[in-house]
């Protein structure tokens, strides 16, 4: 067996003696803190990405809201122009052949 294979064969990791390796408290604390820092860094990146995504979606919704408000205002103006008394009278005269009654066509009913 060559020296590299012998070293691998004799190491604690490959002999199933990993539990026999002891870490000092300082090294354990350092590894724990390192893991906590890595997890918090990943969390910061994830939250920042979510915030950007949500903010972009919010801006799109606000633009859509502005377009809808503009359209609503235009529809209100159109409705107001279509409901003018002069236009209603003109349509009644043209399409329905309606006209204002003459004085002799008006009857007044009196109640007792």
C-alpha cells in the first residue's frame, strides 16, 4: 500500500472513529458562531431579494391603479357629456320622433 492510501486508511474519518475526535470549547463555539453568521447572511440576502421583488410588484400595482383612475375620470366625463339635456332632447327628436307639445295639446286636470 502506498503512503497516501495508508494515511487515508489510518485517519479517524474513515475508520468510523469520528466520535473519538474531541473539539475544544473554543473551536466548537467558533464553529457555532461561524454557522450563525452564515445563516444570518443568507437570511439577509433572501429578505433583501423578497423586499425588492415585493417593491417592484407594488410599483406595478400603483401604475395600474393610476391608469385605472385616469380611465375612470375619462368615463365620468364621457357619461356627463352623454347625459346632457340637449343631447337627450336631440336623440328623442331624431330617433323617437318626440316633440314638445303645443299649447292646445296640453290638458290640465284638476283634482277635487
